[in-house]
């Protein structure tokens, strides 16, 4: 497998991340992973839907607006 060049501009992705150096993420496994893949690799030139994550049950008490 050949390495591909990274996106030209660094991008920050908040929430739903891991402290592990390498972790598997596959398409169509979880909606959050599809969003992370689209954002991190700029396949769809998509921004992170931060409001979705802020309002998930785990994060809502601290970051949610509901």
C-alpha cells in the first residue's frame, strides 16, 4: 500500500477521538466514524458537525445547548 499525501492544511476535529496512536475506523460501521473519515481525509470536503456531537447524551451536560 502506498502512502498518500496528507491534506494541505491541518484540521482540528473535536470530540469522538481517542488517545491511542492508531485505531481502526471503517465506513458504514457507525455514523460518527463516517463523519470522521469524511472530515479527516477531506474525501467530501466536509466540516465537522460539532453541534451533533455537543448534543449527544455523553457531551450534552457539559457542551450541549438543549
